[in-house]
C-alpha cells in the first residue's frame, strides 16, 4: 500500500504551533537538548510533551486576536504545569507573534514585524509576569537599568509604565545579548531562513528539524550556552557542530554535550519557530 504525505491538514495556526512544539522535541539528535532519545537529569521528554499541550490555550488566544502579552503569559502558565519547570518559554516567545501574524494571513518577516511593533506596555507587563511561572536562565540587565530585570516579574510593572516601554521596546533593549530578542527586532530572519531549509530538505520532518538545528547552531553563539558557560564555550559549540557532517555523527556530539551540561536551548527555540513556519507553508507529514 502506497501512502502519500498530507500537506493540507485543516489545522489553524494554533494547532500548527502546538505541533511544532511536539516535533521540535521529537527531532533527534539535537546535541545538548532533550529529544526523544535522551533526557537531561531533571528535564525529560514527557515534560516537553506536557508543556506543549499545556500551552494550547495561550496559542489559541493568539490565533483568536488576544493581545500578544496576554496570549504569551497564558501559554507559559499552561506550559509550566508539568514537573520539569521551564520547557518551552523561549519557543512560545517566538511562536505567539508568528501565530498572530499567520492568523491574519501575514506570515512573513513584514507581517510578524507589524505584530511585534504593535505591542503595548500592557504586553510588556504580561511578558514580565510570565517569568513568575517558571525559572528562566537569563543574563543580568544593563547596569543602568536594574529596575528592568525580568526576574522581578510583576514588580517591574511600575518601571515599565513609567518609561512607557512596549514589549517590542523591551526586546530592543535585550537584542544585543539575546538571540530570541534579535528575532523579534530583526524580522525573524533566522526563523524564516531555517523554515526554508526544512521545506527544501527531504525525509521525515523530525530529521529535517534536527538538521536545521545543527545548521543554526553553527551560525552564532547560543544565548543559553553563553549565559550558563560563557562566550568561549559557546563558540566552541559552534565549531564542534560545524564539524558534524550528518545525523549519525551528531549522535556522538549529543552524548558529549549532555555529559558536559551544554544545552543550546535558544537554538532549539528558533528551530521550533521555523518548524511552525514550515508547517504553515505545507511541509508534508
């Protein structure tokens, strides 16, 4: 019996975003990250599956026109209802504006930039509140802006309102040191480029996702690795990923990164966002 890939699934953007979260964690190997073959000591495959399902309400809100900040905080709150802690905070930060752009028929760098630039101070406040649901590894704020430390959560609301900072403004302030913030302020350039790579690739989508992850990992230092281990280690990760020629070789690198506690989680966020775009554009499953 011959089977044929289905590209028209009848899914809306929210369901494709949930599917992207599932496919991202199912792709393997993604060196240093949880995937269907390897867990970390306190963060397991099932935590990611549960987090993906838990985020669905927030993703639906994004599709249905809710404010970006509200949709994001709702998604993070739902994601957090599993035993592993922070599984997909960064993924959701990228997915929510992409879902909103797709819902209005503008899933493009221009369309998602319009969504990002239209965010408000209320969206920024909701973004900060989302940090109260899970512990997120972040760098220190600029020395001249301690009141804008995201780890303050809702306590930063007065500072945000006093400075009239929108969520896009917050991303601009963070862009120098954070790859996800640079996606927000740069038209999601890496996301759309990786989506094209997934679409042009062959084989199971989970393999395409894993290969896209490796490609992204060679491009620039992973923010989470920089935060946890420093710039030199992050650049060594890039070099080691660039030396890998296929997924079989990546298996050995994956074991090494897990053993060394190296977790390129920000790269996983971007490949998850790229998977969403690829799904919206009809990658076959």
